[in-house]
């Protein structure tokens, strides 16, 4: 990444100037205090959960876990005591609460994305959260995880690094095996089921699914890690992380009667399998439909789809999603993938105080990666480049905070940009799929191994 111009807080602090200024200029001219411009302090050592907050965190988690009748099965972890590494799948906020119940009464530190700290950094630090900017190589985080081990506590990590888009396993970083070897503590997985069905990423409304389930499984003891290679560790982790929420729903006979259960599903299923048109899908109530050809699908209570007329191309939602992925892969293999220059609004999150409006610009995602550029209200340029090899996946949001719309967020070690396409037809879901397919294609081109489930 490179900045042509770095935006700071001077606009907020010196409102009478009515302008953004660069970080360096603000300091030089004495417009603001240096302390006002500090980035999120990633170097600060993680706190152990404050004793007075431990009962509170458990109580807040227990009520929601009880509400959904969570059944947590422990496989090989009976009597296991910290320190250990807990790797969890990620489908909804309920995941954190299930993890708290699963490890009770032990103390833990949770790796959390920076946007989770907005407006509550002090509290999250005191309950043991460790900040991370998504999809960055952060050596500081490794030091923090080693500190947690030395403290004798549990390291809780969500290695998929974002909520699953359609309730299936996301790609995992290949660095996990090396991390496990480095920490030298038992490795445990917590795989939750029902959380996506209860509150899918594309429509967070609570559907009151009950009971939910989870398996807490010991993958490696500290002794077993010593003789295992990073590749062997990764293979076992990937195997342990396989899940399909819609298959689970069907198997368990879970029915969702929420009258708006299909709304938002078109964010994930953006391409019509009948006419192949992209970005014209829509949803309302219990129906998904294509605005190009008019075909409609009914989203049934058991989580399956059925066409109202003609063939039901995909009754299983993850199958539709993987069909879209295959289509994106074909574009990448043909060398034709290109989003075009999309008009965007860019907001920056340098720390946990608030977002800063950088300005308007364009974003293009093509065979060489992400290219974002624009100008701030003063006309000064800003720019970010993320090459294909630098990003094995990316984080996206749907209707972020209920007011800004869909976005892609791109990170460096010092900043996070939330980039919102507008006034155009495109799906951030396709960008997420393309990021992964571009990365894998690049590795193949370089003669590097590509292993299922790993990046």
C-alpha cells in the first residue's frame, strides 16, 4: 500500500480551518497535538480479564446461550486446563458467547477486529480483547499471543477472520500450523452449528433457532505438536473446520418461520442461474427473484430453495454460492476479471474513536489486485494499492451499520479503509470470491502449492 496523502483528525479538531491536512503538516504547523493523531496502539500488551468483569462476561454470555439452548459437546477436552489455543468458526456474534461458556471458568484473550473496538476500546481491553486489522501479517499479534500463553490463559482466535457468507467454511491461513508450533500449547477447535441459521450475515435478525450445538475438540496435545509438522497440523485443522449450516439445519429438522427470512439473501446469491445475469437479484419476504428475467425462488422454512416455475437450479444455498465462485474462477483463468472503475466513498478507521471521511474516488478490482484512489474535500489525493499476492481474501460488509451500504474493507498495519461502491451495479461478494481465486491462480502461476481450504 502507499499513501499519496494521509488524512488525519485535524479537520475535527480545527474546524475553523474547514479543511483536511496531512499528518506531517498538522504537526509542523502546530494545528493539533501529536497525541490527538496517534493510531490504535497495537503494541500495548494484552490485559488479563479484570476479576470484576469475569462474572459479568459470563452472565451476559450465559443468558443468550441459554436462550438458544446451546448444547456443547466436549471431545477430549474434559479436564483440559489453560494455556491452550482455541480455534473457532465464525458465523455470528453468538460465537463469542458460546466460546465463553465452553471455556468457563477459565480466563481468555480474544482476537477482535478493530471495528469491534469503536467507542469501547477501554472496556474491550479490560475484558482481554486483542486488536487485529484483518488480513495483515502482524508480528505484534504473535508476541501478544505468546504473552497470553505465559500468563496461563486461553488464546481464542477466529481464523476465518470474518463471518461466513453462506454458513460454510471460509479459507484458512496456512500460517496456522506454524503458529501452533510456536505457541507449544494444546490446540482445540470449537465448531458451532445453528448460529448462521439463527442470524445470517446477510440479515442479522434473530430467528430464535433452538437448540444450537457446538463441538469442542482437542486436536493436539502439546506433546503431539512437537512431532507434527506444520503441514500435518494444517491438514487436521482444515478437516476439523468443515461445516455446512444448511446441511445441519436440514439434518436437525430446524424450521425458521421468520416472515422476512429471504431478505438480504441476494447479497450472497448475486447471479441468476437461469439467465446468468449478475447484480440483478433481489429479495423480499420469503422470496428471492431476478429482476432481469423474472424468475422467482421460495426460501422454505427448512432452509432450502425451490423455484416457483421451471427447474430448481440450486435447492442448497452453498451450491449456488460455489457455482458463482466457479464462474469467477473462469474469468480469472481467462484473464478477463475486471470490476471496472466503480465510484466509491472511502472512510478511514485509524483508531477506535470513529470513522473519518476520506472522500470520494474510484475502486477497481482486476487481475492485478485492488486499486483505490480519490480526493479529499480539499482536492488532495489519496490512494491505496493491494496486489494479488498480498491478499488471500478480503473482508466485506452488507449494509454496514445500517446506513452506509455494502463495502469492502482493506487494511494496512496502521489503517483500515471502508470502501463503499455507489451508483453502480456490482456485488462486493464477487470481489471477495475474486480475491481468493486471484490469489490461488497467482500461486499456481508461481509454481507454489495450493492446498484445499488453505491460503
